[in-house]
C-alpha cells in the first residue's frame, strides 16, 4: 500500500466523503475551499496521488475522479455469512467471507467506479424505486434506451428512465401522475452521470 502525506490523505478523505454524500467527486475548487489552499495546490496533490495509483482521473471532466485505493473507496464490503434455506434450517456458518456490493451486482469492473444515492420522492415508484431507497449507480457518461439513469440538466439532478430518439432525450418517470421531460441536448445542457445497477432497501 502506498504511503501518503497528511495533505494527500486529506484530499482522499474529502473525495471519498463527497462521493458518499453527493454521489460524485468534488471539483478542484470545492477541495481547495475545504482545505484552504489554492486550486494549483490541489491539482499538484491529485497529480501525486495519481502517480501513486491512489486515484484515476479523466481529462477535461471536473468531477471525474475514481478512487482506486480500497482503503478510501466509499463502497465497502459486507460480511456474507453463507446461504440460508427458505425451508429446512441449516447449520451455523463456520467460515464467513466478505462480499462487496459492486461484485454482487456485477459492476466490480466498472471503469468509472460506483456510488450510492439516496432516493427522494416517488417519481420512479412504478419501477419499485421508492422514497428513502439507496440505488447503486455505475458511473457512466452514456446509457442505452430503457436504462434508469442519473441525469443532470443544467445542474439539476434527477433519476429517470432514459430514451434517445431523433437527437432528443426523453427522461421518463415511472409514475402515471407525472409527465416525461424531453430535452434537446443542442439547446439544453444535459449530462448522464451514471446508470442504476442495484437497489438497497431497509425493511
């Protein structure tokens, strides 16, 4: 495991915290404000962390930072105690293992990483996504028709089903009481931030 300076550790922790709470990495300006330093200083820390293999960045994308060091990644594993029978009882598990949510949902190799978002509202209730649920998002900039996506329209984020037809994008809610929104990306700024790959609900 690589060694980090105190400031580099602080940068990693700030990135991980933002991804846990907001579902996306912070900008250079946001990190600089939190640390009380200049954007140039933050950029130097990010370059050093990239050389050490702690993070991966995409050029020309302000928030496209992926944490590679598992000690700082916001998605952690949970203990898998074994298999339980729905009928006859089974013996207690002797050798529990750990399984990550990404591995379980088949996105452990996602190039942009994954993150969780908490759902607010009932616009996707007919797709069984309800208020308070956690959705696991695979960070992607593109989507296929019919996928549920995180879309940002002029800085406003929304969770909707994605359809593209004749150069326009339709964001379709799963609630018969709500209307779909159609966007022309040539006139309105729209960005796909990820695709829903799983759902976590407390019962």
